[in-house]
C-alpha cells in the first residue's frame, strides 16, 4: 500500500469519525443528564431518610432524658431525707 493510499484511507476514517462524533456527544450528554437527575433524586431521598432518622433519634432521646432527670430527682430526694432526719 502506498503512502498516498494510506493517507486516503486515513482521511476516510477521520471523516467517518467526524461524522459520527456529534451524535455520540449528544447521546452522551443525554445519558449524563439522566444520570445527574437520578443522582439528584437519590440524594433527595437520602436527605428525606436522614430527616426521618433524626426525628426518630430525637424521639428516643427525649424520653431517655426525662427518665434520667427522674432518677436524679429520686437520688436527690434520697440524699435529702437523711439530712432532714438529723
């Protein structure tokens, strides 16, 4: 194969790539946009899940804190009784 034939063949390959490249870029952009929307929706679902978990933790902490305050109050009362009995 001569150099001229190789160059002609290479030109054909380059022209073929240049002809298909815009369509492939457009397709890739579309897929990237869909992926971005999926990721955004997934993150939104995770933010909502985090809000729910935060509320659950908050709901569990409040009764535990109240129970702890009752124990401290009982301990204070138990320690105050001997003081009054002296």
